[in-house]
């Protein structure tokens, strides 16, 4: 599966040499390469095991500052509740810090991103207990004025933290297909393939989508469902996130 996804990414890169004549995307914050200063509030639910009644409900506050359209930094702070038949817990999750840089070559945006998850969770069920470093590379490929395709790879590796918790080392291959309408709404399809390098042979295919609309020039709303599609590694049954984003702070 991973080889097929990588082959698809290469084909997409080769198939778009005419993109040099295509106008850039008009809705801010949808393309991974185009960010603005923003404040976002995102409530969400992750059903880890539907049959076992295990889930995590969260509210994540996200603040991103764009020095320019190509350079930004951000912080995400989740407050969560874990629920299962045996235990429930409320508190702070793992805080995320992020930095990103983008460079355009022949009208294709190439980006690098570095994220780190801090072990700030107030309960073992709300975080990994590890300091996780997560570098990523990606490309955003314009197809026409309203449609783009993005492809990327992200690595997650734990470098410190609770010695009694499991070390992490896994990767994510991602494709993103997005349509942005002239009437200021958008829809995305986002398949993601995870490979666990700590446990060879374990992998998971996840699907996410996003439907959003610009409320006005400075605010947006979206809803983002997702689900486990296949693989012998299962981190969730399904997810549902929503968001309200204030732009151009």
C-alpha cells in the first residue's frame, strides 16, 4: 500500500508541468502551504473503540502567527476527556508547537514543517507521556484555479519522556485533494497511511474529509469527519472534528 501511494505522488508530480500558468489559491488556510495569522477553536470526538465504548472528547485552541505567507509558527493546546467503562479522566493533553517554511519552484509549493508534542498531559490516557519530534516535507500542486493536490510525508519519533511508556517511531504518508469554490466554500478528501516502525508489519489506512465555508472575509467554519479504513494497526474507529477560525488577527 505504501509503495502504491508513493507511486501515485510521483505520477501527480510528473503530470502537472503546465501548472506554471495557474493562479494561486484564493481561500486562506486551506492549502498546507498558505497560512495566515489565525485563532481557531476546534471541538472534536475520537472513538477509539466503538464496541468497547472507549472515546476521547476534546477542545483544541490553536494560535498560528504568519511572519509572511511562507513562514509561520503555532501552538495547539488541547483540553480533553477520556471515557471508557473502566475509567474516565479530564485534563490537559499534549501541547503541540509548530514551525513551517515554504518555497515555490516552478509554481509548485515545496514545504518543510517541524512539530513537537510536549508531554504535558495531566493523565496517561490523555497523552503519550513522551516528547515527540515530528518533521515533515510536502508539496502542493495546482491543477486549476480551484483545485489542488498535495502530497507529503511526516515522521513521528519520541526522544524523551516517561521511561515506563511505549517509545514511538512511526510515519505518515498523506495525499490531499481539495476543491475551493469561487463562492468561498471548500471540500477536501484526505487519505493517510500510517506505518509503525517500532512494530514491523503494522500499518493503518485512515480517511478524513473537510467541508468548510468562509463566514466573512475574516472567519471560517468547517466540519471534518474521518474513519479507520483498513490495516492491522487500529488507533481509532472514527473521528469528528469541527472548527471556528478567526483569520488575519
